[in-house]
C-alpha cells in the first residue's frame, strides 16, 4: 500500500509526524511500523539506496521473533493435544471423551501444519508432557482419572503424523 510513497508521506497519511523515529513508531504501533518496514525493504530490494531509513535493529529482532513465536505455537499446540489425549485416556467413559479425542486430532494437525524440521531439536516433548500432566484435572464428573503414564507414551513423530 505505501511501498510507492516516500517515508514522510506514509507517516503523514497515518497521522504521524515525519520527525518521529522508527524506534518510537515500533514502540507505539508495531502494525504501522511493520508495514513501513516492509515498504522500505521492498524499496531496498528494488535497488533503492535507503538503508538509513530502515530500522535494522528492530527488523532483525522481529525476524528472529517470527521463528521463536512459531516454535512457541507448536509447543503450545502439542501440549493442548497431549492434555486432551490424557483426558480421553483418563476418563474414557466420559460423555466428553469423543470431544477430547477430536480436539486431540485438531491440535495435532495444527501443530503439524506449523512444524518446521529445525524445530525438532528444540522441542522438549518430555517437558511438554510433564506440563500437560499437571494441567489434567484431578477429577472429572466426580471421578479421578484412570492411571496415566508418567512419561510421554507417544513420540514427536507420532504426534505430528496424520495417523
């Protein structure tokens, strides 16, 4: 949208003074900052010499955070899958068991969709499983769970598979 506009005009259109720094904008409106940085990077990619306008420090931080946020999302989805799996195992006769099984599959699929091979070495499945165990309630429908495995009964590959 603004990749054809000079930086000052893009700021004016957003109601921001030209003299505000990109760092200030980053702190106050990360959405507008990201749009501005994307526009500037497109201009750099097209050969325009505007390196001094790019907020390189925050661009680098944001690019790094993209990966860490994806890893966090996969970890979170795996934990949700495990919690629902444990509920279904702990209370197989509950009327909610079919829902928990369906949720397990949904979270597994979502994790698989976001998983990248480089995440494998950074995912601590044993830690995620311990957290999932702690998140399982002590009672459902007035009943304690059937015995649950102390260690994770599935591998990462199994969790991420479509089987």
